[in-house]
C-alpha cells in the first residue's frame, strides 16, 4: 500500500515538473514575479537583523564629547575628574587626536590610503562616556547633554537616545515599505501563477476529461497542477535567496566600514538559516495558492472529490 502511494506521488510530482517545463515563458514570468516579491522580504530580513544589532549595541548609552583645540592636559584631566564624579557617568574613555586618526584608519580598512594625503590631523580629541542605564528617559538625558554642551572644554556633543529613536523609526519605515511592496508583488505573483496553471489546464483539457471518465478523483487530477505552482514558488524563493547573496557579496564590503563608523556594527550579516527556510516556505505557499486560485477559475476541475 505504501509503495503504491509512493509511486502515485512520484508520478504526480513528475507530471507537475513536466507541466512546468511545457509552460515555458509563462512559468518563467511566474518564477520571476515570485522571486521579486520574496527578494524584498529577504532585504527586509537583512535590514531588520543588521539594524537590530545597531539598536542592541545602543542599549548602553554612550556620549562622545569632542574637545576644543589646544586644551591643556590639566584642563582635560580636570574635566575627566569632574565627569567621573557625576552619578550619570559609568565610565570614561579618553581618545587623543592621534588615536582617533588611528581608529579611523582601521575603520576604513582598505580605503585607509585616502588619509595619506592629509597634512594635518583633522580629528579632535574626545571623551567617550558610558552613561547609567537609568538615563534612558529622554528628558533626563537632554538635561545632562545640555550640561555637557555648556562645558567650556567641550566643542560639541554627540550621542544619546535620540539617534536610537530615529533608527527605530527608520526600521519601522523600512518594514512598512518593504511589506507593502512585497505584499503587492505577492498578490501579483499569485495571479500570474494562477494564469500559468490555467494555461496548463487548457493544454491538458482532453486528458483531464478522460481521467474523469475513468473515475479519477478531483484531487488526483488537481495535484500535478498544485505541484507545478509550488515548484514555481520554490524556484522563485531560491532565485530570491541567490539574488540576495549576490547583492550581499557585491555591497557588504563597501557598507561594513560605514556600519561600524555610524552604528557600531562591525560586519553586515546575511540571512539566517531559519529566515532562508521561511522565504522558501513562503515561495511554496504563494505558488500553491496560485494553483488553488486557478482551480477556482476552472470549473472543469470540479466534479467528484
């Protein structure tokens, strides 16, 4: 009994593959449309993962004080001593002009040669402050940042929770835009797949009529078309992952230095395994739903269940 069922399943799967082959250009269009919608989902997953890293790294609030030029060592030491006595400050890291330039060179990596033409070091000395987690309330932080900005030794202040909030808003906007575009493309893909299956059903109409006459069940007739749609969806998902990998390889080495400089994220990560499997599963689902839509459009596939 099991062997018989396995042979039936194998036949239906092969038939679905053959139908996909005969569909030709229409099947290719369906695969490409599914790939486009799932590519947006892949890009969203990568953006979400990497921006979430930036948000996590911002969990410990850090503020950078850029010091004025020509400060005496005693003035800098006095400022550090004063800040160390503040309850808002957990730790202080002093970065000299030379050290700032050295760290910037490491951040630029292969592009560090761009700095060789500099006659003078344009980067200021700074103090990096790690603040108490209790400072996460914007009102408290704003008052403390205003105090720091008024210090005569300080040229400018950078940091706080405001940029974290902006980053969170950016993540929400990216999610909304990509989901809307992906949703629209998924619906389009569904109907393109349905049209492709519809053409296959038309081509095999005589064979379907004979199968009804010999007593084939409704779902036995439908399954090859369902497999065809799911195969189109699976291929679309694979294509989306491959395109995502190509884009990742093409651009990550250029983006990594800026991610580290702006967001504190050392490297840009690719899709996790579970997200990749989810993309493929969604491809199968979209393709299967497209086939189901085509069944609803073709009453000739009705009959006995």
